[in-house]
């Protein structure tokens, strides 16, 4: 069986139990070496497991290896960072396997955007502040459809998480402000969330690029933007209905 597994954001104990159990049985692992923590490979029986770093491989080479593992009856793992459904390039692999009638399974992972929220101890969905998280990226070599430009998305002033954009922070904050966020809107840059060398910069849109530059961060980071990052004094969120004493729901009667 071939498994696409989400490795989690970095910390070796933030892979799922299911993912780790499969790694223990793996006969072949192809891991995305640019971002997957190599210490995760210690779950595998390294003496009997073939291990490849996909950083220097093409799609065809990856597929050839997956198929070779499959044909030899090995538990074959494609290990992607975070959760494979976000910027993971799994679809192109899946479609080739489907065309060849080769079975596979996808095991989810903890995305870095969850690890980043944990790092800053924030909740993206605060009542009366925002009930929506927009996940996107600046256009790079991979184009972004015009209707999804940062400027357009910013007009919602929801909570936002930007992947793959920490090398373009000046342009990013310019687009966010042009789209509708005030330049004083809080922003956080989380570098290597959950890794031992994690760094957090709390700032606002105006100072995002200069603060990141001063800290020397231009890759492996997420940008979080929105009022949800404000501290209690500057945050007019409402308490949740779920735990409101006056509110009944399927599991609890109101106290009055
Ligand atoms: N599938 C992954 C994302 C892969 S795209 C996930 O779910 O997290 C790679 C981008 O993800 C990086 O450029 C960076 O923006 C972000 N990223 C991945 N791991 C990260 C981490 N531990 N901390 C901060 N950003 C991270």
C-alpha cells in the first residue's frame, strides 16, 4: 500500500499516531526534505527502510520510486509537511496512481497554520471579530487566480493566514492594506512553528516587512493577519454561545 502522510509542522510528536504507526512499518519513505523534520525518520526501521529525499527529485522520479515500492509489496510512504492537502502537490501524484489503478491512502497531518495559532496562543474564529479564516499565498512562480488576489481577499477583513509569502512581505502588506485592512491591523510572523528554533514576531501590517528583515526571517514562516491577534484590551470579541450559562443546547440546559 502507498500512503501519503502529513508529517505535521515539524515537532516529531506532532505527527498523528496513525502516521507514526505506518512509518514504523515502512519499507520505503520518500520525504519532502526541504520542510519535513528528518528526525521523523527515526520512527522507521532505518536498517530495512529505503529512504529518499524528494527535494532533488522530479515528479516522474518520485512516481517511479512509489511504484517500485508498491510492486515489491513494501509499505510505501510519501511524507509531506504539515497536512498534504495544503500546497502539498499531492493531486498530481494521486492522478497518476489512479490512472494506473494503484491504491493509496491519505493520512492527514497537523498543518503549520494550526501550529502557528498554537504558537501565538490565538483563536482564528472569535465571535464578532471574524468567523472566517482565509488561507492563501502571494503569487510566486505558481500563479494565483486574479479573483483570489490578496487585495481581493483582504476586502473581507477576516482572519488570514499566508503561506509561501515570507520572502515578499513588503508586497504582501502593501496588497493587504490596498485591499482594506488598516495598516495598524495586527500581524504575526511565525517562523518554523513547533521546531526548536521557532520564532514569533508580533507586529502590525505597517511594520511587518521591516520587523521580519530585522529578525532575518524570509522563509519557512507563516503570516497571520487580523483583529483576532489583538490582546484583550483591544479586542471586542463576544463570549461564545456554547458556554453561555443562559443558552440551552443539545447537551446542556440553560441555568435560568
Ligand atoms: N502542507 C504544509 C504547507 C506546505 S507549503 C502545511 O500544511 O503546513 C510550505 C510553506 O508552509 C512554507 O513556505 C511556510 O509558509 C509554511 N510552513 C510549513 N511549515 C511551517 C512551520 N513549521 N512554521 C511556519 N511555516 C511553515
